[in-house]
C-alpha cells in the first residue's frame, strides 16, 4: 500500500486495510473527512455509540471525530478507506 503522500490526486486518498481476527485501529481522531466501506467480514465501530458494520456497510467521519475499529469476529475483514486531502 502507499501512504497519503503518494499518488497524483489532490483531493483524496484511497486504500485497503486488512483486519485479521482480534485486530483493531484506534482509538484515534480522524484528521480529515473519511469514508469507510466494509468489503468483506465484520468490524465493530466505536463512534457515537457501538455499531457492527458488515459487508457493504459504510460510514462517514468528519475531521475531528474519534473512532475505534475492532474485528471481534473469527474471520478476516477488509475495509476500503477514502480520506480527503
């Protein structure tokens, strides 16, 4: 994968994140407008409550929101991430 600094786009960055069972991201603050789309599996999101996201579920964050993702399932999860620059 490439970092946010890579690529010619001036408006956004797109990447794929893999979450094996038991893995997590955060808690942390979202630095820019961000969209998550679950491509496969299931992820639990802690942001203004607790939400279970499944295949093709999506969520949008505003800059400054705090979130935490956890794969509490027994299967890998794949997440499409779009971040505004």
